[in-house]
C-alpha cells in the first residue's frame, strides 16, 4: 500500500517538474514565447484559430469520406469491361 501511495505522489512530482521546468524551457528554446506575446499584444483569441481551421477542413473531410465509400478500389485497371 505504501508503494502505491509513493507512486501516486511521485507521479504528481513528475508532472509538477514537467510543467514548471521542462515546458517553460521548451517554450524559450522553440520560440513559442514570441508567438504567445504577439497573440497577447494583438488581443487575438487563440481559441478562435482552432475553429477557423476546423471550418476550413470540415468540407474536405466530407469529400474524403465519400471518395473512400464510393471509389472503385476493387476494380482492376487492365481488365476490359
């Protein structure tokens, strides 16, 4: 039982370490900090970007689904009808 509690608190410690040291380090090194600052300066609601891109992709997903459903994948090209 003590091992389970130790693993439980150890996992929280790992998550804490990852969130407060690894993620800020990656934010600095990969250059996301400038993008975050630009979003804050321009007062851009970043959640809206997700919905814009989903709206752009949504019609194409319908086309892909229809192509997969109604394509002639099983027809051999060298056979004459």
